C-alpha cells in the first residue's frame, strides 16, 4: 500500500513508517491543488497537518482508505466527503496540549511584564527600567478557561502552580466535573468572562462557537483584563476585541489571526497598529501560529500518527477515528457458530443478501485449533424462519441464534 505524507512530519516518525509494509512517499511541499489533480492516484493512506483535503481531492482518490491529520481536530479535511466514500478520517487529539499550555503562560507573562517591548528597548540601546518595571503581577488572579479538553486541562494544572485561581466553562462541564478538576464552575461564557482577570480560549470551532468571544464577552470582562486566543481565529469577533483594547484597556495575546497567509512570509499589520504596549492602555501581542510547534509536541503528534497507521495496517482498527457512526440502526444480532472453512461465511452472507437483510457490522472470531469460528452479524431486520432454515442447512454451520439488541437511538 502507498502512503503519502503531504506535510512536514518528524523524521523519526517517517523512519518508523518506512519500516512498515508501505511504500512511503514524503512530499511536504505538495499543494492543495496538486492533491486535487493527480497526486492521490494509487495512494491508500494520506497524512496531512495543515494541508487542506477537499471534496475534489477525495473524490479523485479511488484507492484512498485512510486520512490521518497529524494534529487535533479535522477542520482542514472534508470529512463528509470522506464518509460518503467509506474513507476513515483520524486525528491525534491532545498530543500537543502541553506545548500549547506552555505558550499560554509564556504569552501571559510576556503581556504582564511587556517582555517583547522591554527586550526591543534594550536592544535599541535604551535603559528604561522605570517604564518596564511597571507590572501588575498575576499571583492570586482568576484565570477563566473556556474549553476543558486536553489543552484546557493542561492550562488549569499549570495555573495552580502560578498561584492563579482557575475557573472553567464548556457546554459539557458540570459542577461535579469542575470539582474533580479542582477548578471553579461557570454556567456561561459571559459569567466566566465576568469572573476572569485572564480569559483564555481552548474551544473547537463550530457553528456554536464561531465568534463566541463577542462584544458581550469583552464588556463583561474587568478593565485591563488579559485575553488569550491560541485556538482558532474565528472564535473571536475582532472588531469587538479591538474596541475593548481601546475603550477598556484589554491586553490581548493571540497565536492565530484572521486570514492567515499560506505559503507567504508577509502578513497585514492592521491588527498590530491599534495601540502600543503601555502600563495603562490596551495592546496586542501575537505569535505566528506556533503554539503546538515544539520539538516535544511535534514528536508526540508524529508518534501518534504512526500508532494510528500501524493499528490500521496490522490490526484493522483505526484509533481516534472521527467519522464512524456510534448510533447503529441494527436491531438484531445473529450469532453463528460454524466450521472455519473457506466459503462458509460467504455462503451465510449470500443467504442473508437474498432475503434482503442489510448487515451493518460483522465480527468473526476463530477458536484455538482453527477448526471452528463464531461470527456475529448485526442486522437491521429480523431474519425470517425461511432464512434461518437455509443457513442451518449448511453442513458447516453448527448453530444459529438471534439476539434482539436494545434500542439506543
């Protein structure tokens, strides 16, 4: 099987993948357009990081079985198109959590102490100790964490070491879960904002979270609060954020910006000219989408990518798969004990097909000695007595049972 790695991946992972029964092609400079044209011909597994995988690319990839995103989420992949063609989509959730959490606190301290400007001043030959000695400090302040996934939990753990009081909010967070994590609870993001001297976003982007950091959220925050977004640019209403910087002295740190340049080395300075960093007014610091980009973080993601591919090849399972349904319409399970002979299961399936019964899941276990096996077939409708009689008539079939499954829909 051919594996195409279409983004940069840690060299150790590439080396491990070459040890598997795969023809590995490593071409990290491939473009989205190339994937759409001809590059996926004959490819069985595709690994991407930031590369977009469009419907056009997926529909042209006749031999593709698995797409692995070497990172969290799958927003750059048309998962619906993959599902329609029976292609697994997997990712590597939580593996960059420590790296992102580290940058959260690097950004937080840089904002409070205005470290980038202090360094720039000193490099320019100035000694402005009085100016850059003005800092509030963060001990004892409340940090609001919106999103309690792997990254949010890592932020909460580190916050305690800094003497901060972590408070959380997410749609799935309960009082009990917040207590387990040792953090405070908020029932809404507006309530969280009102409590937060520091508010940091760690949410996935979807229709409910798009521009969730709105004017209402910024208005609820205390004056001179710190706001951090190292997650997704579209979580933020940037016009409202800019107004809060000017009117409420909001201090901002971001690692993602709207319309990030792809393949370019320049970016519009519009966001960064609104206010100079000062001890009294609002300002913005930013980094160029580097939160997950530590050697440790990239190696962890690459190692997980290898695990997913190895499991798919050697065990037939796909860890972290995102597009396999958990709600089956199967209502009955056929349990068929039979001799482990060539064609036995095929004969059973042919009978089921002839009776118009749709099979949703099949598992087959072979017993010690290799003489007998047990197949479990999850089916949508109950097989008729005629169907059962045909299956029992096969000499190789030892026994057939029908089990009604609970309705979990």
